[in-house]
C-alpha cells in the first residue's frame, strides 16, 4: 500500500536529531516557555521575514488570538464582519465566529482554489473590518490584489498560513503578506511537530504584545492579568522538535515540488483536472489536489490498486451542522470543488517509483 502520508517515515529522516532535542528538554527540567520556545520563535520569525513569531498551542488558536487581539485593541468589535473564502477548512471560519465576529463567505477562484479577489468588493459593508486570506493546499493567495482592496477600504488582512509554510509571493514569504498570520504545526503539515502546535507572525509590535499576553492567561507579568486570556502556549518539547525540522523545511518543499511536477507533467487523463500553479515559488504543495466528476470510482480504483487517497474536504463549511444557519445558502463554485476534489500522495518520502506507479494507474483508468 502506498500511504497518503507516512509520518513515521518523514520523522525517521531526522530521528537522531529529534531524540537528542527531546532528551535535552527532558534533562533541562523546564517544559513551558523556556529556551527552546524562545529560540524557535526567533528562528521561525527570521525564516518568514517577520519581526515577531509567537508560539501557541495550535493553528486554530493562532487565528483566534489574532482576532481577539484586534478586539482588545479596539480595531474590531462584536458583530463586525470578516471576509473569508467559502471553500476553506472550517478552522478559518471557527476563528472568526469564536470571537463574536461574522464570517462573510466569498467564492474562490476555480483554478487556484484561493479567494477570488474579484468578488471581494461586492461583499464589503460598513461592518467589514478584515479579510482572512487562506493559502489553501499550500499555494499563496493573490495577496497583491487582496492588499490593494484592503488598503482602499482600510481593512486588516490576516493570513491563514496553516498549509503554506515557506510559500513565496512576489519575493515575500507567507507570514509577512498581511497584518498578521496564523500557522499550524499539526504533524501532517510541511513543518509538522510531533503533536499540536501553532504560531502567529506579525510585524506589528503592539499586536504581538497583546497576542503573547492573551495566550498566557492574559498576563505579561506572572499573577498580573491584564486581559481575560486563555492558555495557548507552544511547549518546549514541540518547540525543540520544530527547531530541528525547520532546518530541513526548504528541502522538504523542494522534494514535494519534484513529486508535484511529475504529476503535472505526466498525468494525462481527460477526466482529471490538474491544479493550476501561478508561479513555482507560490506553491509548497502541502496537498496535491486533482478534480474529477468520477471521484468515487477513481478513489475506489486507486485503493484497489494499493494507493491511498484522501478528500480535502468532503463537506463545505456552509453545509456543516455547526453552521446550520447557512445550509440554505448556495455557493456553486465551492460546492463543485468539494464534490470533486481528491488528494494524491505527496510528501518528502514519496518515492518517484511510487509516483510513477500512481500516474500509470490514473492514466489507465
């Protein structure tokens, strides 16, 4: 069986370094907010080109804390609206509604699957305060166009970079393409921890200061609580794991690009729609997503031939029970995407031999 994603094999590449890093933390006796977290925040900020990186418990918290901080700063208030792509993973939308803000769903571009900037302005109202741009599947959104619209209407731009560590748009990495960015280090990400983890990056000193306090019980000084905060911190062991893996992230990305390029160059099947790449550096290929009207048949056929695939994502947010108030809404492009997408195996340990086998089977279907 060719697995969709073999995390054991991915981490085995760095096993000795990971074990050494873990042992160092264990022996230190310091497990929360210590030297490893400080060092990772500094290294990740430098990697992204940002002034600040704040480690948090997970990617969802990263986004939640950004919006919460803007509320504490008086930039946003309950009932304000945030524009967000309709076809994103639900976490993007949960972060908005969790803060008492209103998600305004906008259809994606059918070719890139990212937010369609041509549809943003028609959704802007006097209550709109921000645009949440999601770099879906690992490809940077059209941030030049999105930032221009935001500047015109005095809106904040937040990046959901959970799938796009290291993607570059016009020479700038994700994490520095808006006012703030949320990252996930879920184990399956291109930069994955060995547990949950996340981070916020920003060049805004005041915003970073508030986010750091909010994630630490609302405190800057122990036992002095400025805000009604929460507990969302990146622990020392995960920070240590991430420091090891960050050193190899660019290599991981290049390996994924090799796999993706082989798929793009060699899949020839009239029933398959391949992903469209704007520029090579825009895409870090967290996922390689094809579309087909014959998804059920293709997925079964591939499984029968020893190839595991996944669907990202089978149900769009507006059709989820959690947002039952939206179930009557129609987003034709989003629904078409969710009904036809299929993700093929792709990682730094996916061999070219396996990729050739997958391509051969797809072409014969």
